C-alpha cells in the first residue's frame, strides 16, 4: 500500500517542506516530544483512519469470522452446552438433506428476480418521464425519494393494513375497477408477488434516480443526427438511449439485486415467512433457525450460503458491467 | 394554402398540445400511487375506530386526534420515541467522530482499499452480523442497552458518513490546507481548522442522512433491544401484533415514526440521493 503522506508531499510546494518537514526538534526543551508529534503529523493519513478501521474490524470483520466459525459447530444456545465442532456437517445437511433450505432458495430467487425485473422496467420508464422538464419537477423529484427514506418496518405495517382481505383499501380499489378481491398476504400463491409490489413501490425510484443521473450526461448530438436520419422516438430510445444508459443501469440493478436478496424488514413485518412457509426466504429461514429454534450453528451455515449467493450475484453483475465498458 | 393542409396543420397542433398536456400530467400520475400510502396513513390516523374499519373505506369523515392521544396514553410511546432518538443520535455522533478522520484520509491520500472495505458493509446481509452480536452481547450482559444498539447501528451510519464526507472533502481545494501548512499549521491543525469548517454544510447533510438510516433500522433492535431500549419501529410492530385491528392507532403510530424522516428528506433531498447511491462510482 502506498504511503499516503507521499502523495501529498509531491504536491506540496517546496516551502511547505521547509516549514515543518525540516525543522529539527532536538536542541530545544521537549525536543523528544516534538519529534513524536512531527512523526505523527507526517504520517497523519496513516493514523487518522485507525479508529475507524479498528471499529470496522470489531463490528464487521470479527462477527463475520465468528459466523464462519459457528457454521462449523453445532450449538443450541438455550441448551447451556458449549458449541461442539462438527466440521462441514452443517453444510452437508444443508445441501444434501434440507428441502426447506432449497425451497427458501427458490423463494429468494423468485422474489429477487420478480422485484428486479419489474423495478428495472418501471424505474427506467419513470426516469424517462422525470428527466423532461415539467412544472414542479424539483418538488416531484423530492417526492420520489419519500418511499425510499420512509422506515421500511413502518411501510410494511402500512401496506399490510391496506392489503387486508376484508376491509383493506386495495381490495376496494380492485372492486371499483371490477376485479375480484385478492387475499393478498393470506394467500400462499399471492404473498410473494404482494411483497414484491411493496418492494417495487419502495425501490423503483432508486433505479429511476440512477437512470436520471445517466440521462443527464448523455449528449444531444446523437439524437440530432438520428432525427435528421428520420429515426422514430422508439428507434432513438432503442439504439441511443439504452446502450448509453446500460453501464448505469447495470450498477442500479446490482444495488437492487443485493438489497432484494437481503430483504428482511418488510417481509418480517408483513408475513414472518407465512402463510405457512410460503414467503420464507433464505434470510427469514436463517432468522427463524437462529432466534426461534436457537440453532446458532445451523443458522450460521445458512447465512454463509446466503452471503455466497449475494456475492455470486454481485460478481456476476460486476462482470457484466466490465463487459459493457470494454 | 389549401383547406386540406390547413386542416392537417390544425390537427397536428391539437396533437402537439395533447402531447404536451400528457407530458405535464404524466409525472404526477406516476407520483399518485407512490404518495397514496402516505395520504391513506394520515387519513386513517385521523379517523374514529368505526370510520377506520368501514367498508367500503370512507374518504370524507370528521377528523379526530383521538388515535394520537390514545397511542401516547396507553403505551409508553414517549419512551420509545426517546429511545429512537438516543440510538440514532448516538450512533451518528460516534460515526462522525470515527468517520471524519477516516474520510479525510481517504479523500487526501486516496486510500481506495479502505473505501472498498466500507462498501462491504453494504453487501453483507445484516442478519449475518446479528447472530454473533447476539452471542457476544449476551455474554457481556449488554443485551437491551443503548451501548449495544448504538454500536451495532454504526454498521449503518459509519459507511454513510465516511462515504458522503469523502465526496465533500474532495470538493474543497487542497490549496487552502497547504497554505495553512506553509503558515506553520500542522497537518492535523489544517484538518481541524480548515477542512472541517469548510465542509460544515456537508457534515450537516451527512449527519441527517446517517440519522435517517439509523432511525429506519429495524432488524438489529428487533433482537438486541428489550423493554428498556426498544425504539419506535420495533415497538409499533409489537403494538400491531397485540393490538389486533386498531387501524386508527396503528396509522397514528406509523405516522409518528415517519414524520421525522419525511421532513428531513425534504430538507436535504440532494444529499439523500448521494447516500442512497453510495458506492456507485467504485466497485
């Protein structure tokens, strides 16, 4: 790792080095102390981040390492027995014998896939609309942020209320336009699309934000040329906007994919994995194993698997992005 | 000019005008479903018990603040509100204390590795920290303490503060700090007396964004908080589970959670975007 102070040194005017770099501390009372102070100051960019680095190690790296270690142990917290080392036994059970786990993987992928697909389309569409000038654009763009900054747990409660099968306002809207009522969260078949709906309400604006930033830096010339050549609006979108937007779009999708795979708050508040196990994603399965059944070791193994999945998807999307840049 | 061409010109003009109306109206038509849940929340919170569960739902009714009064009288909601503030403010203060020096070093010495490691916090699922934390804090007897909650919320607030402040430090020219050093300031003094004051508006923004994200956290407090330290979102979730259908009260409680963050969003919307998209330029 390059020493940070060197980088700044090179950019400093020579006087600066004379000013404090070459002032000898010895020969004065307290010279030793001054030397230490000077050394610290010269390596300031090494020293300043230390508290943050230590904290990150303590609250992020240490727990992660502990999770890996626990995943190789059998440990039921309530049993008052210390963890027993079982090697890869948890993973063998997880991969070879646990149908509940594989079902939860399927649900997680279904949830994330649905959410990502719908939100990308909607977000892109929203960006195209909000990119143009219209009266009240500044206010509209701020309002777009509200679903994302609203507390997810509170949002989940609010939507659960609106999705009530008997008295909810959503079923009322359905009946107004002549559609049959839905059971929403009470139906094993509708529950995942229903939570995807909430997730979409919450996070489509994020994709829109990314795309608006991308649209803002696309130059006008290609469009002028295309118009002269008689290209339709659709052709312009398809052969100019979309290719130029692709790198930004991939980053936006990466963000959404990571968060969608990890979704917890709204799922827990709205369904707690139910009805039955119909919305039990990997995250929820690990949570229940840890904090309802207190199988800390097994839960840790599930969490390592989830982490691998999230990392895998991230790397996949990053490589797609590299591909678009080349 | 023939009648026919004038006619088609007129038609084109109406079509153009129609298109312009659509272009004006479309953004607001998209915003309507985005904003409806908030409107419905406030409406429901102002309804009587009977109006709240009426079907078909009522949109016009006599408003009452009874729900808010009841929520605060029947539950220690004041305590939960204070808990939420203590945890969010505490973790934000700690994040600033730890994050400012780190962000400054990253901005001035280009420590990309450090910046990247901060992003990892975003990728790792929150629950994978929770099992170890639960075990550690249980062993130390720190469950249901502000200390445990403030420390764990750092996972949300520290990356946000560092990330936003890197941007703000990079925005100010390095010349001013160098000039101060020529005048005999140490590097640390230049950081303390030049860089920090110059980025004060940015710091305020970072504090607010960090506050919002910490306020919104649900998962960590769900496990690590108890009766004494329970913040609002967890309290309201329990409230719903035990309270059966008391929609007016639920809506009032949810409104109490959301009002602070929604107001703050309006105050610093530009920086919120930076916070939400933190890390987009690296990776």
